C-alpha cells in the first residue's frame, strides 16, 4: 500500500460513482467497453483491497471521467490534478500515471456525456468529437507535465516533451474542429463547440495556475488564456484567432442570454434522483435542452404514457430553477421538450414559456443565425 497522502477512501469513492450512475454495473454494449467502466466494475467485483498509488490514481481518474458529465460528479479534481503527484513520488510510478493520462486522451467520451459536437460534415473532422471531457483531460495532462518537471533525469525530460506534444496536438485539434464548423457556417455547431472550448481552456488555465507554472514556462507561454487573449507575447495571432473568437462567442449576448450564463453547474438538477437512472438523462450543452426534455418525459412516463410522479418532480425543479436563473432559457427549453410529450402541462406554464418562444427548430435556428453574425463581428474586437 502506498504511503503517499490520499483523499477520499476508495470504497466510498466507488459507492459515490454507483450512486450517481446506478446503471453502471448493468449496462452493456459500447458503454461497457469504456475503459473506466471496466476499471470500476473490476474494483466492484473484486472488492477494494490495499491499492498501490497507481491503482488509486487509476480509480480516481476513472471515477472522474465517468461521473463529471452526471448531475452529481465525484469530487476528486484536486487529487488527480495535484495531490497525487507529490515531489517524492517514484519516477516509475509517475511514468505509469503519465502513460494512463496519455492513453485516456483517445477514450470515447461520447459514451458518458452529451456535451459534445462533431466537426463539420464533408470535412476530415466530421467524425472528430469535441467534448467537455477533454477539458478534464487537459487538467490531468497539465498536471503530468508539471509533475515531471520535478525530476532531473533525462527520461523525465523526454516524457515531459511527449506530454507537451500531446497537449499541443489536442489544442490543434480543437482549433481545426471549430474552424471547420465556422467555415461551414454551422452556427449551432459553433455554439456547442464554443461551450466546450471555453470550459476546456478554462480548465487548462486553472491547472497551470494551480501548479504555479512560471511565466516563461513553454506550456504557459504557448497555451495560457487561449480563450481570452488573441495575440501571443510577440503580438502574433494565436491559432488564427479561432480559439479567442470561440471564447468571445461564449460570452456574447443572444436573446438576452449567453452560453456563459446558461452553462452553470445546474445544481437544481442534482436533487431529482430519477435523473440519475439513465445515461439518456445526462445534461446536454445549455441552452439546448429541448431534446433532453423530450427524453426525460418519455423515460419517466408512467406505464400508460401519462406523467409520473418523477415527471412532476422534474417539472417543478425546472420551474423553480428557471426562476432562480433570470435571463436564462435552458430550463424553459427543457419544459418545452416535456410539453411535446405531455401537452396536458400546457395550461400550467403557458405564461412562463412565453420567455422561451418557438419550437426547437425555430429556437436553434435563431441562435445559430445570431452566432454567425457575432463571429463576423468579433474579430473587430481584437486590438
């Protein structure tokens, strides 16, 4: 057993994952082949014994990747980003951890999240997914890079260069996917990509700050504030300005709201335990909640197709949560989705839904058009 400090006990962490994802043990198909699923299932079947430092890290990383798209994610962020990379960690153990982080970049996060979009159709990126989970990958990759800087060996420097190259490749991929959507004038795709980009590069910055990387560190010089600073230290445009445009789009007002206002932590949706019962209920990119509302309404309906008590609970939560978030529309769009399945709710919140007008298609079209207008205007903000 490792003597290095740890946070949450392994058995408690396992129980938290199963609490927020009760379907984890029984679901088959592609979901079962997601490597963190296999990791957690193996620990659940075999029981928690004395874990090595690497095994504990693998469990924490798996729990985080599995749950961070759910209403109630596990709280191991600081473990995998900082505390489990102590200065006196054996280099061979650090290498094991780094290799797992590098491997995880290629895992299919679309299996455990609905917050993603693909590159433009008809381009080399149409099958490339851009998800918020990649922000979580950026955090542990940055931690691996920073931790390797604690060692003086040539092997550590070489491995650190590999991590740097992988982060570079992922940032490049982010830029190219967003660029493909922009060129294709896919306003809705740009909005969803911008939400992931803002989250992901915010996470990247946060961990560089957590490790206090110096202003002259190569990683910080190249990637710090990609979503908010269009130029590098030599006044050259970074990544053709795409990532900065995405960051500005994230903040730009559309119909009185913005992606930044809409994509909060959705604490209100943590209360209904019924929303933990299926991966179809995972929270999507806000404010595009119409389809999610339909899925929830169908999935929670009574045997005869009528609204169940669980449906009623979700409706009440959405109404109360919407009233606490003035100016937002995501929960209103979710209610509209529920209304398409259960029109009997129409009279109850007809007046409320006047603040979220139009069908799903009309709403998404309006936001898509405004997004393209903003992206034509945003470059003029650069100085």
